[in-house]
C-alpha cells in the first residue's frame, strides 16, 4: 500500500487545524469575562448540545429507547449522576429484551 504525499499532507494539515481549534477554546475560555445574557448563553450551550444529540435517538429509534429515556429523566431528578446512568442502561437493556 502506498500513500500519496498530497493525501498525507492534507490529512496532517486537517489534524493540526482540528487540534488547534479544540485547544484554542481552552485558552480563550479562561480569558473571557462573561456577564448577563452572554454568560447565560454560554451556560445554556452544553445542555442544548446534549439535547440535540440525544433527542433524535430517543424519538426515532423505537419505544424501548423512548421509555428508557423517560425512566432515566425521572431518575435524574432523584439520583446522582452515576446511579442515573446505571438506571438508564438497565432500563434500555430491559426494555429492549421485552420489546
């Protein structure tokens, strides 16, 4: 197998750009002074991204996943994170076995 030098340079270039993009967030986040609405927007970003990733899976895969997500959401209001994850995993496995 041979690797075209142009392809190798393109892959390495994309890797460097990806790494720099990700690491720059760490350096910039510490220097930002967030107040008011901007702080609220930054605080809302992680749950919004998590919802955007989880919602399609919950709503498009079948009833066991939807029911397990509901059970997990209810458990999250009462249990710590690790216990909530365990409840979610057990719920989806059990409901998939039933359905």
